[in-house]
């Protein structure tokens, strides 16, 4: 007698996948039914500021336009810091990290689900802007991405960004000059009692990147 178990295993796999999707849907409903993304994610308003981490990684200085004082920079930015100036065109990836008190759960109650990827416009986000932006064109050049929510309430948000920032280029010593330019990041509407920016480490160049000398 020949017995084949293939179909039953396939069926079991489909049921398991459907069950996992159902548990994630239940979790989404539990987290977001009464969630207000317009409100800073603290249960007690006077509990202190929301700590946001940002970090900048330079990938490449692509172009320097001395007359216009524009520098084209390709970089990754992990949000944890407030940086300073350039008229520079920056291609950036902005990674933000913070804690949302309302987006926590016990994985044991949702089939072991420990994290969720959701559209970033579903959750509260720190309204960080480049304060020394040259033309305020950030929104049209920012790519929206998903946010990663851990069951502990820790949020990771990775954004791609192109922005123009101003820089005072001093060219008296050209071609032996060394320029120092900064990007200034800060919240547009919250003060330091509500959002506190932190730096994980100094801005650095990514390994094996093609770059000109920069500081």
C-alpha cells in the first residue's frame, strides 16, 4: 500500500501561513484601533521628552559647485543628532529610532509575533527638518518607507532624502582647501522638553565609499 503525505503537508503549510497572517491582523487591530498618530507617544504628558536617535553616514561627495556654493553629497542619515550647514545638495538616508509607549505587546498573546512593518504614516513620527535647507523642498524629495515596530515599543524608521543645504565655502586656499559643512536637524514644532535628539556616534564615511576629502 502506497501512502502519500504531500498534500496534507502542503495544506498544513497553508493553514500555518494563514494563521500567522491572522495573528498579525489581530495585533494590528489591537494596536491601532484607538491609536492617535497626531499625539506624542507618551501615556503621561509630563513624563519627559521623547528621545530620538539620528545618525549620518556619508556615502559620497558627488559634486562641488563653488560659485553657487552647492555641494552634492550622497549619504545615509540615521536620526540621532542635530548637525549644521552647506548650500549642498544631499542625497541622504535618514534612520530614526524612538520609543512609542502605545505600540507595545506581549508576543505570547499574538502567536509569537515580535515585530511589525507598517506604513510610516500610520504612526507618530518626529517632525525633524533640515533647518538650513536652501529651498524647503524636502517633502517632494523624501521617499516614504515602512516603519519597523518591535514588541518592546522601539521604532525604527528609514527614510531616503534629497535636500539642498547651505554652506559657506572658503576657497582662498584652493585646491588645497578643506571645507567644513554641516546639516542642522531639529524638530519643527516640539521644543527640548518634548523631543530630545541624541547622537549615537560621530558622522562617518561608510567603508569602501568613493569620496572627496571632507570633514
